C-alpha cells in the first residue's frame, strides 16, 4: 500500500507484539485510549497493551499520554504536517 493509497485523515499503523506484526488503519486524530483499545483488539488481547515508538535516537519510547502520542506522530512526519503511517511496539 503506497502513501497515496492511504485515505486522507487516516494513519496506517504497523504494530509489533511478541512474534507477530499486524497492520491496522486508524483515524489520524485518534485518542490514545481508543488507539490502545484498537491495537489490543487487533492482537485479541484482554488487557490493554502498552505502546512504544522508536525515536530519532533509535530508542523505544513509551506512549503514555496525548503529548507522547503527538510526539510519536511527529517523529513519523519527516518534517511534513501529514503523517500517514506509524510503527508501534506493543507489550503487556
């Protein structure tokens, strides 16, 4: 799926959990609580998963509030105001 084929206002998420990697499409303005529920549901989880993203120093940073999520979105924007894909690492 190319960036051009991602619908406007959506983000394509690549999520890693244990030995699995899955994709899902979410609204670009999704709230953190809803994002955690969607990702957890994708992996058939019963407990909400913790989310992390890889920052510019190649370190995994936990997403624990709206500000963290905004920073995570910005780290995938590449200087662009339009973020259409993100990669997250999930843990229990």
